[in-house]
C-alpha cells in the first residue's frame, strides 16, 4: 500500500481505491494508450517523450 498522499496509478485515490472515470477521462486515457501502442511499434519506451505521446494522441500536454 502506498503512503498517504501518494498516487499509485491512474484512476486511483490516495487510499488505493478505484474511483469511476467519466466518459471524457476514459476517452483521453484510450487515446493515450492507443498512441503509446503506435509509438512502441517504432521505438523503445525509453525513447518516447511525453510531448510526442500527447501530440500523437491529440491531447493537451497539461492533461498528462
């Protein structure tokens, strides 16, 4: 279990319990996941930047 005040993953609260995501959040997450899969076809994970990922996913960098 994570220490209080730390996040353990997307869609998790501080207590580690999942909270429901709204439709927009699910869509954004899916777009980021799809973009990551596409990028991984051409380069290793450690060579992929957040800017590159968000640009391909058409998501604002601040969202990440």
